[in-house]
């Protein structure tokens, strides 16, 4: 589902104009991005948590040059689904055009 499809679905379900829904969806994404960039997590009860994970410094290799490099510690965004959300997806039927590997 794309952002446009999400906006259309919300608009149809709520009866709110598409441009207003689009503004709300974009504002929501902007707030989540800004909050996570500030190092805070975002918790949405029944949906999941957008969390900031810290990756430790590690040694990597450039195989083409046969050298090692130091990859510095950094933060990455991650999503942890709520138990109810995860179980709903886990027990959902897969569409005919998707393989079970695509869902896992």
C-alpha cells in the first residue's frame, strides 16, 4: 500500500476530504521523524513502537581492496509491532499473488 492508497482508504472510511487526510498523514510522519531524530521513541498503543536502536562500533571489510575499516557507532530507526498487530498479521491469509516467503 502506498501513501496515496492509504490516504484514499482513510478518506473513504472516515468521509474526510483527501487533502485533509493527506495533511494529517504527512504531519504524523513528520512528527515521528522529528521525535526519533531527537532520540526519543514513539509508542502507538495497539499498533507498535518506533524505536531508536544504537549500533555499536564494529570492524568491516572492503573485500575488493582486502582492507579493514572501522564502522562507527550509530543510531538506526526500527519498528516493533504490538502483540495484537503482529498476531493479526501472522494469522492473516496470504493473497494469491504473494508467496509465504514475502510475508515472513
